[in-house]
């Protein structure tokens, strides 16, 4: 009985720990990791292949959905002072029924950019509205561009200038107040006037600022 030995717990070979660094344990851990990764990759591939919506999303929108916005060059008129426009001394600014944008400047620096359109609206009329102000509560006007502009113009009407430009839409665009308003907003972001509230989209909405 050469190979007979007593089977006591103290003499049994001990199992390897989970983080054992012997070659055998390392190989087993690598094999389990590779098998798990391959299984997950296969499941992901099958799920993508069976999902038609994902194929449509990854392909992207067709090229025909791409549009190009065009704005014709803006040519500014000869300037007139706010005082001239209040006293109706510049006939060109009194023209109604067109689509125009205008800018108010002082010492060569832009104060405000606006727009005028409609059968009864003129650039001079808009300037008079700025000077006179619109109805609204004191707290609303305190936060509005209108309040800031009226204060800036109040005592410097002879040194504050206004220029306008006719807005002509390209053939691929529809002319009108909406296009003119879009040009007005683009000009405001480009010129960067000192009186500018970025989250207000029109003069009439300023009380919501």
C-alpha cells in the first residue's frame, strides 16, 4: 500500500484565490473575459441588425433636406439725426409700405438695430415710437430695450443718428415682414449694438424680457 495516505483536512491541497497570479489562474481569467466580451458583442450586433430604425438614424437625413439661407448686401442710407426725424425734416425716412431695417448710432458706435414694415409703418415713425415709448408697467419697461433706448436718446437727439436700408429678398426667398425681421435679428447679432437683449425676438415682445 505504497500510495495510501491519510485524508485529513490539513493535508488537502488548497484551492487558488480569485486573484491568484499563477499562470493557470491568469489564463482562466483571460478566457472567461474573452468569452464574455464575445457574447456581449454578438448580442449587440444582432440587436442592431434587427432594428430598422437605427439603420435609418445612422444613414442620416437625405441631402435634399439641406437648405441655404441667403441675405443680399445691406446698403445704408445717408444718416439723419433723431431730432430731424422727430420734427419730420427727412422725407426719405417717412416712406411707408416697404421693408426696411435701421440702425441708431452715436459717435460711430451702434446703439440699436430695428426694423420697419407694413402699410403704415416708417423708419421715422419707429423712431418717434422709441422716443415716446410704449404703454406698460414700470417694472416691465425697466427691463426692456425700449426703456434703455429712450433713456439713451432723451437728451442727445441732435448727436444720435439713424440710417436705414431697404431689404430685398433673393429670388429663392419670400419677401415680406418675416424675412425683413429675420434680417433685422441677424444684423443685431452681427453689429452687436449696446442696447440688445438676446432672448427678446421683437420690439413688441420686450415687455416679456
